[in-house]
């Protein structure tokens, strides 16, 4: 993100003085906030790992929209005259029960606000037990330090001030006929419980071209222990896509990419037992199921 873009968003947040307005229960049908603004969500009771689309419609048109979710604010994307939209992620480990998502908009110097109640439902994830060769397992302290340092590089990207949205719906599958497996699997490796699997895997022949799911900017291009050749792309509005185990990376850090652009190819680098694509998604900080993103998996 350029400093200019960051200051635009910072200014937008500062300009927002909240006016008191009633809260509204989540409902698939739109509810008016002040008679001229309507908020709708497509899931009022999403499962862990799901993505909720939030839409704001107003006449006359609001100047902008922002969602506030799980302690952070994310800019909404324009979707036509008087329309703003955002995607909000439900982390795979989010506590089941009621959570509040706040939608804020400003218009002609005035500010509007509505609270949407989201009832998170528990999802049962599969159990995945397998063995990895000892030398590929995480035992030695130097390796543990390396893995921690590598995870920190990703956290820094997620924690940076949000970029303005460059994503567009529908998203493009990273490979044709994409069907991700094992999202959220609770893992037991060599008999020990480990972190859950936070992406979707698809076994593919090495060399299959991999494409960016939307416009964005490459914020990490490098080699790491688990993911091998990895790419992380920021699509703005809190949406990040990641592509692991690539045979090669065709784009470099800082580069802008377009939806459908070839960014690398399937491989088996890092900790992989064979060629496959590991595709992961972060949406508003949450680890979400790739299959819940519109357009990513065919026939959904
Ligand atoms: Zn994977």
C-alpha cells in the first residue's frame, strides 16, 4: 500500500463521528437504518470457517462504508450506485454464539451506524492422522525458531493497515475445477496433536499453472519450511490469498497482479508428500474455508 492510500483510509475513519442508531438483528432481507440506508447479510447464522457478505445500500448514496468486526475496521468496496459491500470471515476457531458486526457509513458529513448480530455455529472438522519422516518433522530448536520467524512475516502482513479493496466477485479458481480438501482438519502428526489445517489442498500434477483469484498485490513471495515456494496476495478489504508448495513463483513481492494472472505452478516444495496446491484464505483476519468464497469452487 502506498502512504497516500493509507492516509485516505485513515482520514475516512477520523471523519466518522458516530450517531446513535438502533441495532438490527441479522436477517437475509435488508433492514432500513434511517429509512434511506439498508444493511443486509447473506448468512445470519454462519458456521466456523464461513464467509459473510455484508451489503450497504443507500439513497442518496453514502460516501463510503466500513465494517468493524473482531476489533478491527475494514473498508467496504463500491458495488454500484449507492451500494457498498464487504466480506467478513468467521475464523475456524471462533467461539460459537452471538457476535456483533458493526457497519458504518458516512454521507454528507453525517455518520450512520448499524449493528448486525451474527450467530456463529459450531462446525465439526475431520480428524487427520499421519506420519512424516523424522528429519522433516519439527524437533530441533533452530527449526522451531525458523518456523516462528516465518509465521511472523505473515502476521506482519495481516496486521498492517488494511488496503483499499481491489477484489471483485466472483473470484477466479486458482486452478481449473478447484476442489479444496481437508479445511480445518485437526491434525495428529506422528501421534502428536498439531495446529489445524487452515487451507484447502488439491492433488494435481506438477507444473499445472496457478492463477491469482482476484486483482491484488503480492505481499510475500519467498521460500518457507512448511509451504516451500509461497505466495501471499493482498486483495484489499482484509482479503488475502495464499498459494503453497509451488514449483516456481512467477511474481515477486510488491508486484501488482490481475485476476486470472498466472503466478506460479503446482509443485511439491516444502513439507509436501507429493505435488499439490495448498490454497489458503484470510478474510478480515479469520482463517476461512476457500470453498465458501463466491466463484472459487465451481457449482457453488
Ligand atoms: Zn495443505
